[in-house]
C-alpha cells in the first residue's frame, strides 16, 4: 500500500547528502548510495568518502573550494580526519 511504501521510504532511506562517508549509511545499497551522492552534488559537495577511499563527482564548473584557504585547511591532515567538501 501507499502508506507502507511512504513509511518505509521515510524510515529507511536517509536524507540525501547527509553522509560524508558512504560506509556510514544505515542501509547501504545502490539506491541509497546514489541518492546520497546526488544530494551532496546538489549541495556542491563533490567529494565523498567510502571508508579510506575518496570519490569525486565532476561538477563541470569551478567551485570556490579550489582556493588557498581550503587547500591549507586540508594540508597535513590524515585522509578522513576532516569532512570532504
């Protein structure tokens, strides 16, 4: 029924873009992975961790994260210590 589908979608699928590390998704599957990436992309957060791996979705435009301020912020930090932008 519609109510069961709505309840399932509301309780199981996390809000889009909420997770900076896909390994933290409560229900990791293709749908939740892609929705999280899509949500982060819409927020112009093109970098996302998958455990110790950093993945990027190409925005095909210049973003303000490519400036000395952000580069310095991530300099000398271990991968995963800071949330990806």
